[in-house]
């Protein structure tokens, strides 16, 4: 990544700031009783920096606090608000808990509520695509990494010899993850927050 790529870094900062602001909006809605539940993401904004390392065809199984990454991927504030209020018109049509964003067109997989179990699903996707060039990102918290499902997922990733992938260096970043840089990116990489 070019250290002086101002456009890239201001773009990432925009998503980070938008994520922080979304916390304020969601908390206000919860305080007013308009939303029954919301997931704060403050302190996790740097996850946006992963977006330049992904391509549009990579698959994401996000941690519910990865909002800045979801925004950088292409999730809109409107999507977040519709999900928050459980409305139709949101990518899950109001079926998901707020914070568990999903979007078929962004290859953003719907996360299960049980923490750690998204790792099992991520391994399943990684197995399905292992002969191609795409990777699967799996995000979870340190608590989730202590769940049996997470350890089963790691064991299965090893047993089925899911491959490491290398990406050529890239130098520019559009809004969504359709380009950027990176090297030695694993098809089954976990991010513990
Ligand atoms: C299997 C399971 N047990 C308990 C919960 C309730 N729960 C929701 S979030 C959470 C905390 C998870 O901590 P961590 O994975 O460290 O992520 P953090 O929320 O701290 O980012 C818990 C216990 C759950 N969703 N699933």
C-alpha cells in the first residue's frame, strides 16, 4: 500500500467516521425506544483497513462489530437503519438482529447469532471455493474464539488443507473492495478483536 495514497486513506477514514457516527444514531434510537437493540462498534473502526485487501468476489463472514468494514464493502447507512428497525427493504428484509448485516450482492454472509459458529460456516464456504482465487474473511471476538465451534472450524480447515493465497500488489482503491493491495492472504483468516 502506498504510504502517500491520500485518496485511499481519506476514503477509509470516511468509513471509520461514518461507523462511529452510526453508533450515536443507533444509541439515540435505542434511548428513544425506537430500536430494541443495537451493537456498538466504537473502537473497531480500523477494520475498514481490511477492505483494500479484498476483492469484490471474496466472501465475508463479519464479526458484528465490523461495521466500518461493512461500510467500506458497500453497505449503506440506509441498510443499517432499516436493519436496526427490523424493516423490510433491508438486505435481510428485517429478519436479522441489528448489527448482523448481510448482503448477497456484496458476498457478505449472514452471521448466525451463536458467537464463534460463523467460523464453521466460513470454513464451509472456503471449502466450496478452494479451487478458485477468492478468499473467505471470518471475523469474531476473543470470546467467540473460545467456543467449541470455532475450534472445530480451525480443525476442519487444517484437515481439509484449505490453501493460503497470494495476491499481487495493487496501488489504488475504489470505494468498495474491488481493488487494492495485499500479499499472503489466507482464504480462512480470522480476526480476533
Ligand atoms: C454461543 C453464544 N453464547 C452466548 C451468546 C451471547 N453473547 C452475545 S455477544 C457475546 C460476547 C462475545 O464476546 P466476544 O466474542 O469477545 O465479542 P465482543 O462482543 O466482545 O466483541 C455473548 C456472550 C451468544 N450470542 N452465543
